[in-house]
C-alpha cells in the first residue's frame, strides 16, 4: 500500500454536504448490513432501497459481490484482503455520504474492527450498523450460491461461519431477525431512519 504523499492535500469546494442534503431533502448516511452468507443482507438491503426510491430518497446500494467485480477485483479472501476490501468500500461510502446519499452496503464484514473502522471514517450519527441475525443452520439451509455445500465438502476454505470466524455486532443500531418477512424488516428500517431524522417522510 502506498504511503501518503505530503504533497497531496485535501481540497475544500463550495458545494458542501449540507447543500447537497438540502437539495436531496434528507441527510446522508450509511446503513451497513452485516451477517452470515445467506442471512438475507442483500435481499433486505435491496428491498429497503426500493422502498426509499419510491419515497424519493437518493440512494446507492454497494453489494459485496458487485464490488468484487470491479473496485476490489484484485482482492482474495485472506484476512488482509478482506480488511482492504472493507476499507475501500468504507472510503467509497464516505464519499457518497458527502454527496448526501443514503448508502446501503451488503457485506459479510466478519470482523468488528473493520466495521468500527468504517464507523470512524463515516462518523457516528451517519453510520447505522444493521445486524441481520440469521442462525447458521437457516443460512446453510438457504445456501443460495451453494457456498456452504462447497465449504462442508472442503472445496472452499476460510468460509465465514464454517472455518472462519464471524464476530457478531455487540451494539448494532438495529438487529433484524433474518427469519422474519422482508416486508417487516423493511418497515423496521424505515422507522429507524425516520426516528434518527435521516429521512422525514
């Protein structure tokens, strides 16, 4: 990783986050969905984005698989690469919050330290940790991509929940029961966003 060059400085521009937020009619924030593979992170995040879009909220969904097709295509699944994956996504999410967007991310992000790193980047009050709490047995039963089957057969190593650790959030802003209907979970998230004054409608 390149060291920071002292000749590179941060430029301040006349259009600020507050001005962008006034234009959008809502505050910028990150909803950081975390949970095991198959927990429902992407499904719930997608349903929430659809609901927010219908309300006129400016959003962007950063999905774990999609990001690895481009921004993080050079990374594998070692601890160091997972950490760098989350760091890059965190930096992108921070820029999007500065643009006044409501950003939704769907990443396993198994380590608390990396999730806290992103919280520090984005800032408290704009980082909402969403724990999609779905039992391993349920996730493995769903197995939408067949990854658990491969992990159990020894064809896939360092798979979270099988032979790699998942550190569940200790104090998430919201814990979702991943066995509930998606519509119920979406409603809970909309209530949270209104309560925290991210959106007003």
